[in-house]
C-alpha cells in the first residue's frame, strides 16, 4: 500500500489479522474494531498504542458504536438458542472496563448508534413476534423505549451528537427503502425517494450533513451523495465505472472520506471544499473513519496475498 506523497504525516499499524472496520475517536487516539478469535468475534480497543479487550466472550460480539471520547462502547452480542427458546442479539455497554447489559429481550437488538457523550443509544429492534418487526428503540441513561413503531421496516439508524436528530432507512412493502429524518420536534419526514436502497447512511455529529452510497439503477455503480439538511443542497460524488462507498464525515460535515473502488484497486479518498484527493493510491483499502478535526484517519486494508487477513492503519497528518 502506498500513500499520496503530497500528504505528509505519520502512519501507524494498529492491528492485523481477521479484523473488521475501525472506529476512530474524536481526538484520534482511540480505535475500536472487531477481531475473529477463531471461534467468535470479539471487540478490541487500541488507545495510544495499547490494546485492550472490550469484550472477551464465547459468544459473538459485533457492530460496535463509540462515544466521541472513545470511553463508551456499545455493541451487539449473540445469545445462542437453548431448549427453552430461540437465541437473539442483545445490546451491551462498556465503560471504564465494566460491561453492563443495555437491552435484552427475545427480539434482536442491533445496529446501535450513540450520541457524543455515550449516554443515548438508538438501535434496531426486530421483534420476532411481529409480522414485520424492525422498529427503532432508544435508550437514555439506561431507560429504553420505542422511537418508531408500525408497519414499515425501520433500520440503520444514525443519531446526531446531541441526540436531537435520528436518520434511518425505512422500507415500505417491497421497495428498496428511503432515508427518513426524525427531527427535534419528533416529526418524521422523508429525505430521499429512490426505488433502490440507500446504503451506509452517515450523519455528521452536528446533525446537519448526511452522506450515503446509492445507485441510480440496477446496472449502475454506486456514488456518494452529500445532503445538507439545513439548506437542502445535494452533491453527488461519482465516476462512471467506479464504486464510491463507505462515507465518513467530520462532526461539522466539512470533510468527507470514502472508499473508491475501480481499476482493480480500492483506495481512500478525502474531499473538502469541492476538491477530492487520494490518501492511498494503490492496494485494497476501505472503511475510513475520521477524527473530529479530520487530521487523523483510520481505515482497513486487506492483505493482497490473503483476503482473510487485514491491517488497520491510522494516519496522523502533519502537513
């Protein structure tokens, strides 16, 4: 893997092996990720070069979310089936080395997103006793309740840093689903209208900028869409024959990082003030995550000789 020589900084190898996508704290010092132990998925945290096991459990622990400081981690754990009933995914919360159960029920609790302070969590709640299931629930200071409820399939929530706004994908009948906003007043309104699904929605911490990956037709490649919720302006970042995906935003939405897949390689791109520059220029890199000031970037790169092995890198800009 080669870096763009015009971007100066320090590259650090955070973890390697069968590891998942990284999450980077606001100050750029903490990276959280999943690791396959050989029998199940665990969650690890690397802070200032020191690795700490957030979860070390015989059941799968996946899909972590993290507070802005990196002090709080929330994730889903699989409780397997027993003779008394089916298994389910439950939510757990880690802080200061202590793990507590956040949401446990016969439903699947997954796809968590947390506020900047880590006190509020929104997640997907799939009730096996409902015909449709897939509603959104919210937990604040340990108390959990419904956020949406009804016939549509509501998934993939993204919460603003202050907890006032939630963006999610709603699917009605057999459409691909569209993105919706539940705003400060509790009003739910649609943001998109596309027959195909929007992928990996990402909301800036200030709740004003939304990014996602989307295809215009079943035969077209995916592009990145940037939508300013304050003024309604929309920007499309895309090239023919190239996949743009995995958007990440700084808290104010001024810097976008994403994965560009084309010409037999996958690279990390940075876009600001209408200008895009590559951070990596070869290899197979993806899933970027940004610090609050955008000066630190973490991402996952796949070993070209063994696709089951990967490396998590962190790059601190000095230019």
